[in-house]
C-alpha cells in the first residue's frame, strides 16, 4: 500500500468518524488534529484501534503521545514505521 493510499484512508476515517457533515477543506496533512479538538482522548483510542486493525500494526506505550497523532502526516509516518509490508 502506498503512502498516498494510507493517507487517503486515514483522512477518510477521520472525516467519517470525527467530522461527518462538516466542511473538511482545511483538513490537510499538517492540520493540527488534537490541538483543534478534532480528536480528543476517546477519539485517539478509537483511532489507535482502527490503525491496529486496518494496518496490523502495534505500538509501544511511549508512542501514544500526542506528537505521533498531531496530524494526518504524523499518523501516516507512524503507520509506515510499524508496517510489516514496505510502504511505497
């Protein structure tokens, strides 16, 4: 799966789960998901669950910090780091 595919899937998930019915034109790769309130602590748990199920990745406790989930770009990079299949 390419980086673009992963980014598109994660963006679609965020839009469907956290922004349904809202204008998502500002949701770029570097948009501050946590700072803006798009994703809260419960939303972060749901997102992590989605990532582990969809991409068969697991994360260390230390990686649950907000820096790794601050933006779509950061989330994609985290998934790529833990992917068992090379991302192109």
